[in-house]
C-alpha cells in the first residue's frame, strides 16, 4: 500500500520535461548507467543526471529525446559524478527502466501537472 499525500504535497515535486543533449557511458557506476546532460530551457538550464537506462537505450537513441525528471531534489553524489536531477521511468517485466516523456514535442522546462 502506498502512503497518502495531499495535492499540496504533489505540488512540491517539480517534474519538468527536458531534451537529452549529451550522453556518456558511466563505467564507474555500480550498475550499468549513462551520464546525461538534459536541457530544461532558459529558466532551469542544463542539468546532469546519472540514469540506469542501458537495458533499452543507447547514446544514439537518447540524444534529442525528451524525458521527464524531478528537478528540485538536492544533488546526489554517484561515485565521482554529481547527479542534479532524477530522470523518471518505469520498470519493464525484467526490471529494465523505460523512460517516460511526452508523446509529442513540447517546450523544454514545461512542468507536469
């Protein structure tokens, strides 16, 4: 069972859309991962994220893709890398991450509501 929250609680989580503009392998991560650079538009700018999404994605399929991310968590140190946002996805039947994002192009920085 999940914990209940209020709408005010939901509004505190800042989920934005951004476009992946850079992808690097991250061999130092404990589990296979990529280092992402995501453009969230003029107000938020470009942020970094470590994402364990290698089961379904390659750097080529990620570049230019729009993704959803939580942008107001504190940065998190992942090995030698500082991850600034949490890129969002759902697990497939085998536990591989499937990214979420808009079904059509939208302006970078748009807030989920």
